[in-house]
C-alpha cells in the first residue's frame, strides 16, 4: 500500500491530452468534454491565460487517471460509457451520482441473473410466490442433502429472503436465524436493494460510496480470509459432490497482492479497476445506501442473525476439515458481534 499526497495541481486541456499520450492513450478535447458532460470527469474550469488574450480550460489532476481508465475501457471493445463508469467506481473515482446509481442498479441486476441462472422460474412474474418458494426449497434440499439441518434451514431462509420470498423454512430448525428470518426480506432482498438505490439522495449515495472506500483497508483481511477459507473450499466441495472438475476455481486470493495495489490519495482508497477490492467497495456502497434510507435499525436487525449464520457456516467448514477454518469465529453471544454492530454504525 502506498500513500499519494495529492497536490491541487491542475492541467490544461493540452497538458491532459499530452499526459495521456505519454501513457500510450490517445484522447481528444471533444472526448474530454463529452466524458465530463456524461458525469465521468469533474468539470473543467475556465481560466484567463496568464499572458495575452483568451482563456483556457483547467482540469483537476485526477482527470488523468480517470481519462486513462475511460479510454482503455472503451478501447477494450466495450463502447459503453456505463462500463467505463463501473471501472471508475471500482477504482475509487466516483462518477456522478446518477452514473453511480446506475452502476449499482446494474450490479444488482447482474447478481440476480447469476443467482437465478439455474432457477429461472424465480424471475417469472406470473408464477405465484408460494410456488416459487416451494420449488426453491426443493432445489436447495436436493442440492444440500448432505448438509446439517441447521445449515440447510439457515441457507434456505436467507435464499428466500434474497428473492423476496420471506419465511423461515418450517421443514427443519434454523437456530442461526430463527424468527428473525421472517423480517429479512425488507433488508436483504434484491428488490429492497433496488428500492434503496432509487430512493437514496444523491449526496447520501456519494457519501456512502466514500465511506465504503474508507472501510476497505480494515475489512479486506476478513473478507479475503472468508473467501479463501470458506467460499472456495465450499465451492470445491459442491463441485466434487456433483462429480464436476474443480480446475476452473482459483487457488485463492492474495491479501498481499491486493494491498500492494492499494493507495491512499487525499483520503480516498484507489485500486486498479481489476482489483477485487473494487467490487467489494461497490457491495459496501449498496449496503450503506440501504442504511441511509432505512436507518440504523437495519444493522441492529441483521447483525446478530448474520453473525450467527456465519458461525453456523464456520462449524460446517470445521466439520468438513477445510484448512484454516479452526481459527475462525464470529463469537456470537460473547460480545464480539455487538462490538461489530457498533462499528458498523
């Protein structure tokens, strides 16, 4: 991780174009103007020339890395400025509130497509919720036939809430969630995420984005550990049980590599657009946008059952012998979860 002490140097249009050229990127003044109007670059300011007549336009220094990201994204074969806005947001350069809002809404849609790829009936508007719920439960019970009842019931309750089909699975006890699962839909459903992103004010959305970036450094060790110790081994376990190859799975995510790519610039956390920390930033932004619209009671309602669900999954990992799982615990009931609730506020 490096620290970049930002100066407030500005660049004229010609200086910005020349700086991009030194990085092997060709941009024009008309492109810069369009990207600014589209909410991808901070607006240039008009300054009178120090000598002689006329004026020139001055761009903030951060317009250089922004312009490089935009141009390279467009040159990669995707002409969409929406994709360029996503790459900026992942890197740590906030586009306009309208652009950021659309990036996050598109992300929720993409997550829904991924989550329903094998269960397309969940996106069928004419199918009654009760039928969707029954089919989802049957699917999860079939896929998780080897899982302990507590794990399967907890996962089922969460999956139902995610798809707006709230209700605790009555087929097995769900101590990790219990009655609290009945209210999850209003917080964790995809529709609740969309509604929060639509309703949150522009200033609050940009503030949530800034706060998400500030929390990256503290949260990355936990999330990389959970990914390497829980998610990857669990995916490998599922593929093996289904008789499928695990060759396509990564070996793991290196925290050291992620941190080496991270720098602090004038209070912001900047990473390469391809860095997985950039995606984590966007997930955090969605969650914080929900807090802005629903209040701290969302954290209070979700924290304890979520930590309990985490411990249930950790117990599963320990039982399956996943390497490193024995060192993990959310310590539900021991106070650690309450400390985390207060920190989240």
